[in-house]
């Protein structure tokens, strides 16, 4: 009889797992909380070789004509003067380039929008999942791929909450045509860094959100990490009516004084060509969190992607980690009996996740230190020299010895 997997969360992690398990002959159903297509959600993503290999195994070739290979990494001071330059040539693809073929490859009738996982109960022979709308599903395995605020993780490990890192990422995407011609020439194709004390701002070109629908359109993407104390976070997460949004304020509800302040700060702290990108954008922010699950398999439940571990974005491999988690799970199930497979998955991916989180924490320590000055920070943690930061942020997976692990 066919084995049956229930996947909670239909973003990239869930879709990788769903497609790979179907390839092993499993029946798979994906249940996604939101009501419609997710293609417009993402921005650019770095294309690590591990990600490309998992996609290739599914018969998906990332169309590199739809990607952008950035030029050198360049760090500038607030006047625009060059401080440090290193060659890079990393290809940025669009989130939709990965989502679209994974979604199209999976049978529509087994992908269920508007279905929010609520709880599970497991016996020796199967697992039952209940959804918020009162419906239920049964299977052999539940895969929690439901992201940062995973409800599957919450049931497995009650009380385990994402830990706020002490800083936020201000970010946005700007159509390159919205930027003046002179600034566009100055920006070229480089991957820019500005490192105000205790901060990190980077900007690079990405393909448009849906490169298939809008071929050739390029955007500038920026991410600006800034220390923000708990009290300040509460303030910027409070809308004009006084309502506090603890799980993240929706961008349209950001107060005008908060976005005006970020644009003022950009003019003061960033090089003029980068300040112009911020000026032309509608900035929003995401608080940065660490999540570490104590283990990734328990009975008939596994966690993967951001539901399992969330590393600060400096490692630049959230999507690759999700793809490799799914690959490891399917390889383990292919080569072992059920319980041994889950044990193998648990031991390999828990260790990888821990190492990822530790590395990302190290890369962000100098930013966190600004909002938590009372802690004992070592000089190495506070080191924000451009050559250190620029050679480590979003480095290729194969060049990081501590992450070179069996999958
Ligand atoms: C500022 C920032 C920059 C980043 N930059 C990069 C980058 O350059 N490269 C990169 O690789 N990664 C990057 N990441 C990380 C990347 O976005 C994530 O690691 C990746 O999206 C993880 O995928 P996932 O499928 O595990 O989780 P998600 O994409 O978060 O998907 C979880 C899904 O589960 C659904 N869901 C939630 N609750 C339920 C429920 N109860 N029932 C059913 N469904 C549910 C959600 O709607 C969602 O679709 C960045 C992250 C941040 C914050």
C-alpha cells in the first residue's frame, strides 16, 4: 500500500518535500494556510550549488537568463568613497523562478490552499491532522514546513518561541526605472555594502518578482540591518491607531513618521547612490529571529526549512537549507526503513541547522551588540571590518567547512 504524507505549509520547503516524496511513490497532500498563489511573495535568492542540484534531480533547470550575476562586492563610506572591493560573481535568481516550477510540477488536486494546520494526534500506525476549518486528514507522516511561526513545532515543543536577535532588517525592492539615470550608471551591476557602526546595509540587483511575466525587468533590492531595542521594536510595530502588531506590522500600517525617519537616516548614513534607492522605495521591516528546534523528528512528525531552524539571513541560504532538508528526508526514506530514516534525518539535519544558526549569529553579533550593550561581547564578535563582513556574508555553501556535511 502507498505511504501517505501530509505537508503543512506550501511554500518552497513544503514543495521540495512534496515533489521529492512523490518521486519515491508516496501519496502527498500539501495544505497551505494562505488562499492563493505565493509567486508574488519572494524577492531574489542566492543560487547555491546544493539548491541547483536538488532542482536538477527534479528535472528543473533554473533558467539563468532569468537570473542576474552581480559584479564585484564593493563597500563604500557615507560619501560614496570606496573602502574595499572583492570579486564575487554570485548569481541571484528570483524566488518565483524556484516556486513556479515546483508548484506546477505538483498535482493541483493534491495542493490545498486556505487550509491551516491546527493540531495532530499520532498513534503507532498513523497520524491524524486537524485543520482550523474542522476538517481532518490521515497519513503515515506529517511534515511541518510551516515556517518561522510553525504550529507543528509549537505542538511538538510547547513554549519554544523564536528568539528576537535585537535588530531588524529594513528592506524593499525598487524598479530600476524609478532610479535616476545618473545613479543607475553609478550603481552598475555591483553588490554594494555600507557598514555604519553596528549596522549593515547591502543592495544588489534582482530579477523582477515574476521574471516569466516580465522578462528583462530588473529591480534593486536592499536589506538594511539596524539595531532596535525591545522598546523601540514595540514602537515601530505600533500603527497610527495605537495598535501593537507583535507578530510583525503589515507594511501598509507602518506609521509615516517611522518611514520618514528611515529615509532621513539613509541620507545621513548611507552613500548617496544607496540613499537614493531607499528614498525611492516603500521601506518595510522584518524583525530578525533565531529558531533552534531541539530535534527534527518525533514519532511520525518531522520539521523542515524555517519550521525546523531559522538562521539570521546573513548566511543567505534559507531556501537552500529547506531544499537540502527535503532532499535528506527523501534520501533517508528511500534507503532505510521508516523509523531508521527519520532518525537519520533527525541527526544529520539537526546538526546542520545548529551550525547554520551559530554561524549566522556570529555574523550578526556586532549588530546585536548595539542593542544589548550590557552583554560581554568579544573583540572578534564586534569585528565589522569590511573585508571580514564582505567575505563571509552569503558565502557559497561549499566554501564553509563547518557546513560541508553529508545530506
Ligand atoms: C530579511 C530576509 C532575507 C532573506 N534572504 C534570503 C536569501 O537571500 N536567500 C535565501 O535562500 N533565503 C533568504 N531568506 C530566508 C528564506 O526566506 C526562508 O528561509 C525560506 O523562505 C524558508 O522556506 P520555508 O518553506 O521553510 O518557509 P516559508 O517560506 O516561511 O513558508 C512557510 C509556509 O507555511 C505556511 N503556513 C504557516 N502556518 C501554517 C499553518 N498553520 N498551516 C498551513 N500552512 C501554514 C505559510 O503561509 C507559508 O507559505 C531571507 C529571510 C529574511 C527574513
